[in-house]
C-alpha cells in the first residue's frame, strides 16, 4: 500500500468507485456485482453512471472499476458520453490521472465489427493520462458460450485476489461471507406524517436537490427507471428527453396463420423532433395487471398494495458526490406512488433473472433446502446449472417465485430485489417524407415483431414490451424518447454515396428509413437491398413500396429478396450475396459504397460478412484492377477491415 493509499485509509475506510456505461442495463448489473464483491472486502463502494462523476474525483478513491458497453457504431452509451468527452480535453496531460488505479470490463457483441470499441478507447485514454491498470481488462462477449457471465466471473475472481493483495485486510478482519446479507441501500415506507402542508394547506413532498452535471455541460438530470440494490445515483438518459406521442396505427401485417405477429405502428408527436436513419425509439413498457395481481397475492401484499408509499435511501450519499439520483429519477416526483404502481411501471417482474436475484431472494426463505439451492445457483462454479435452470429455458422471475414458494419478500425491500424496468428500443422505420404528417406533426413508424414462443420446457414466453404494445388501442398516449446511438451517419454522407443494404425480418425497418431519406432528398447514390424473410406472401415487408419507388425513380433502388421457406432448399441473404457477387464487386470496388447490415445478432452478421469475403474474392479475379489486391480470403478480410476503418461497414443487430 502506497503512502497515498495510507492517507486515503487513515480514517479506517477503504473506498472504491464503480462506474458503468450502459444502454440496456447489463453493464449496470455487472457494476453492482463488482460493488457487492468489494463490499465483502470491507470497501465503501459507490456505484455510479459515468456521467455522474467528473474525472478529478477518481483521485479520491483507492481505485476505480469501469464497466462499459459499446453501442451503435462503436460508440459510448448515452450515460457515458460526457465523461468520455471530458477526458478528451486538450488541457489534460500525462499526469492528469497519475496515482489513479483502475480495472476495466468491456461488454460487447463480437458479431459487431467494432467489438468492445468503447472500452478499448477508454482503456487507452486512461493510460495516456497516467492512470495505472490493476489487472488486464475483461472483454465480456454476448456471443460467448456462457454469454457475458463466463468471462466476467473469471475476471471478477482475479480482481478480488488482486485487491486483497494490494489492500490487505486489517488485523482480525475477514471477508464478509457470501451467506451474510448485505444491507440494501433503499427502502420503501408508507407515507403518513412525513407529508407537509404549505401555507395554503396543500399537501406537498420535499423535492430533491436539483441535478448538477459536473462533466462540463449543463445537461438535464439523468433518469433511470429505478434505483437498484447498490446504486447511489444513476447516469441514465435525461429525464426530460422523453415526449408524448399518440398511437395512430397498430396493425398486424403478417397473416393470422403466419408463425409470428408483426405490427406496423405509427406514432405522432405534436412537437417537432429531429431524427435520422438508424435512430431508435425507446418505449417504457408496463407489466400486465394480471401478473401484478398474481405477485401481490403470492407475496401477501394486498394490505399495502394501494397505500401511498415513497422510496428513501438507507444511507447518505458518498462525500463529494451530488445526490443526483434523487432529482434524476421520475419515481421521486410521483405523489401517487403505490406498491401496485411500482410493480406495474418500474420493476421488471417478468425478467429472466441474473444470479444476483436468486441470491437476493435466498435471504427471504425459512426453507433451508430452498435457500441452499438458490445460493448454489449464484456460485460461479455452478454457472452451467444456473444457465440450464434460468437462462436457457427463459424462466421468468414470476415462475421462479412460484417454484420456490417458501420465499416471502418484504414489500419494503422490493427495489433491492427486483430489477428495474428498462425502456426497450425499436429501430425507426420512417425516413424522408414519411417523418412528417399532413398537419406538420412528427411521425414515427415502427415494425415490431411481437415476441411469443415456447421455451425448451414447453412454456409460452412473451416479451414484456411487445405484449404491452400489442394490446394498446389506437389513441393511446405514450411517453417515448429518441435514441441516436445507432445512427448510420454522424456526419452527412458524401454526395452520391451508394449503399449495399442487407436486412432480415424486421431488420428492414432502419433500412427503409434510409431508402426513403435518400429518395426524398434526391440523393444520387444507388442503393441495392438484399432482404431475407421466410415467405414472399407472409413477411416480405414493404414490397409494394419498393415497387412504387422503382417505378417513380428508375435505377435508384434494386431489391434482391431471399425467401428461406418457399422452396425445399433454404435460401438466405448470404446466398444471394454470393450469387450476385457482381453487384458486390461493382458497389464496393468501383462505387466505394457503404454496407449496412441489420437484423438479429449471432450467426447472421457473421454469415453475411463471410459471404461478402467470398464475393470479393470471386470478383477480384474477374477485374484487372483488383486481382493483385485480393487474391484470397485473407486479402478480402483485409479489404473489408479497411472498409470498416473508413466507417463504410455498419451494423445494427439485436438479440
């Protein structure tokens, strides 16, 4: 331990800062697990979104752990961009972060060309500014055999050992055992005499402190759906970035006999909202009343379900950090908060749980067999068992609570146990003239696949958000926000830019937006669309639009469909890419086109990239100008890597 560390711990405290950058919540969940691990080593821990903390504050802690996901085209998540921008200031020197120790987890998807790009950039910049790395970074991959958990848990064990070596426990101290319950940092309480009346006799609640962003910009307070067990503040999207929209159209566009219900939805905002191809609309869902009623009955919460409650912290905020969460979260602004409202709008009671949930509910059962089994699932050495029990069969929290029926969670602790409800993002399908209604209002068009399937244990599983959307009647008012992380171009494309668009299923949505944007603004570049679906008559989305565009704008758009189930041998988009290698060669080698791939993550993006490699090899041998440049697949890989570096290979996929 250095002299600086001794100064930091002279008052008997050991402190660690855990910062996360997230869009979907995965990185925040991991950050909180890091926080719990360090708490058991007797560290005072603070878990924050990156934008909530200025870089200068890193000096106040023994060390900092960063957990950062990559979004869009290699970008930082929305709650990490101010922090990242602050690290790029010219006035910073190689000594700015001298004395700061850090560890880093990158969370990404290796099917993307820029896998863990944000974390790699952060790692490089921290070292440039003088910070010292404690252990090699972890690169957690959603495509890994054990998802992000496998690499992360192995890394976390290494971090624990490294921390114990660098910061030995005091005499007589031992790590807090795993079976000892760590106190939650939030609790619910009934609103009674805590309500105050103003001079006119009107009831009011004390309003939390205003948010002050300390990374150099006066942005609005960040708004996360709900505090979780170890969160002291949140660094989520701005609370006032949302706006109301009216649902004008909610129409099924696949036949009733088709295996999947796909909806075309049109929403209208009265205010003018700017968005571009690749942007997404974030929608916060609600749980179904029947599910909420069932949970209330299962936990015997009927006596308090509709009583006014409020959420309060159990401990004070860390010194030097503003209590940003209190002003950030919309839950604190509600004067009508009840347990039923909390379970309906703020807690994801149908989520597929993380291991931490099973460990949390193990504290609330008198049944020793149930407790031991739940704790076993949280043990990293039994990760396969957890995967087989929860992840693979997609068991929901509600189902697990039915199976472990001895668990009785105190209602006061629900925010420390259940995960928060997070907004779901849907690629915007409208572009160009389709963005504006006849009355001048802003329109958002979506193509939404309603998630409903049978699991390996033969249970029907439905997506929380898509089930909610499927039941919404026309005229419903929703609060949404635009997410710009996946935007195809952060700067305008050069005039005449041509595009190779590759999409499957509802992955056509953002590509449709780009096609209409180009047509509306008379952009001269050519476009070829490779689109894959099951059947020509069932899910060949927007086929009539493509025909109309080709009639009205000859030569502007070529569509090459792949119908996988209309013949005995399946045909996918990657097959069409190889069959039409002449187009790939022309667009990439002669037109310097941009490639955009949209659809499900996993094998599709990898298969598409390999097909592009094969097409380039074939065409290079037929073209005198490229024969020496691309002689084999290795050369083609290098060529595509160059295209990626030039930001001409973009990908927007989702699981």
